[in-house]
C-alpha cells in the first residue's frame, strides 16, 4: 500500500458534513457549499488519490474504496 496521505479541505465547527467530489474533479467542487456551511457545520472534503492536491496512487494493485477511506 502507498504511504502517501491524501489532501483534504476542512472548515467550520458543528455537526459533520463530508463532501465527496465526482470523478475527474477535486474538493474545489465544493468550495462555495463549504463556505456556506462553515458557520454552522464542520465540513470535510477530501481530494481522492490522483485528484486535486493529493498524490497519485503508487502501488502494484488497483486502489479500492477502502483505500480511499483510510
């Protein structure tokens, strides 16, 4: 497994909200929504491996959803 850690954006405090970007996108997809929710919510938006500011997936196997969740 790769030792590289994905990047994520985090704003606000309060109940948690996780925003997952679509394929071939990044957490910037959620920038406006995150700013709107920040006063009342703790919002996390990861960049999946190979997207946005996250590193590429470097492994001899295909990445799984479980890998993305770690």
